[in-house]
């Protein structure tokens, strides 16, 4: 899209839905004066700080700090959160809001929910990797990185903007999962539904990578990691088979990993 003690417990942030009519004298929700402004995000039913952080390209801890959340595991529907650093001007925009547009589906409550790759993509036989459309490699810039593959297995499901937000890579339970680039662990836990045991790395102000469905997590939040370092063991948590679901997110928006990974 990532609260204290996130690495060791389920930290789905409960969201209160104030569905009753609000009187004119009712106290407005925190941040209401910033609703609709670039760089801010209005909480919707089903949101968690983890998901908001993933889709904004930020650490959930940073979002909690920027908004002075005394109880970061409780956010309310309609609450407006800053999702860019205070030092960034309003023109920077909100990646979390833009990530929802055009790549989300409606839930039964009417809220827009981003599909999760683990249960959305059809799984192709491991012996026949899915056909892929040639993609143009990402141009190298100030924040661009030389990523490596996080696991050596066969590609069993490719990127599809509407159905699968990354790559699904086959393997055996316990196979090593490595960091695709140098970075810092901004989330390690199982608090994001559909991803199982998940690690999110923040590489710089532009890129995050996510590693889902692991059977074991070998790093902790705020830990620095090096490219190629083993960070997890492959598993099948919250998945239909053993696999690694791997995402590259540019400013919070999921992008085709084929543009960033070397050919093999």
C-alpha cells in the first residue's frame, strides 16, 4: 500500500466508522481542515496505518509521528492524516490517495479497497512461466537503484496492474528470501491481510519493496539491511501455495518489477 510492537503481533489498526448523523456542534475529526489537500489522506473503512504507509511509500511509524498519534493502532474513518514529511510542501501530493484511483475495487461497504496480489492472480504452472510484455527498463536517476531478484525460483505470476501488484516467485518452504537492494526495514509482521508474514523495505525517498507469505522473518523494524542479505524464509502464510509475492513500489504506486530487475 505498514502500532507499537508491530514485529511481534497482529497490528491491524481498528477503524471506527462513525456512521451516525453528526450534529453541527459535534467535534470535527482530527485533521479535518486538511481534507482534500495534497499530501494528506482521509481514512476509509478497512484502512490500517500499515496499508496507508505502503500506498504512500512511507513508514507507518513516520506517519504516526507526523500526525502525533498517541494511540497509533487506532484510527477513525474520516480522520485526515499527513502522509508526506512536514518539510515537504503541499504540492508534493498524496501517493496514498492517487494509488487508490484506477486500481481499486469496491467492497460491500462501499469503501475502495486495493486488491492484494496473493489472492488475485491466477497461478500458472511453474514449468511454464507466464508470457510477459516487453517493458522499458526504468531510467536511472538520483534515487534509481540496481535491484536484484529476491529469490531464484521460477516466475509463476507476473505483474498485472488490476490483479497482481507484483511478481509471484515459486520455491520451497524455507528457501532464502533476500533484500533486492540496500534499505531499512519499515515493517515486519503479519498485520496486513492477504500478505501473510510480510517485510517492507524502504530504500530511499522513492522506492519501497515488499516481500510476502514468508514462513519466517529474520529482520526487525528499523534494522538496516544490505542488498543480497537474507531477510526471510519462503513460505505460504495467507497464500494458496509456497511462494514469494514481491512488489516494487515507486512513491507508493506498485510498478512492474520487470522494469527494475535484471534479466535472467
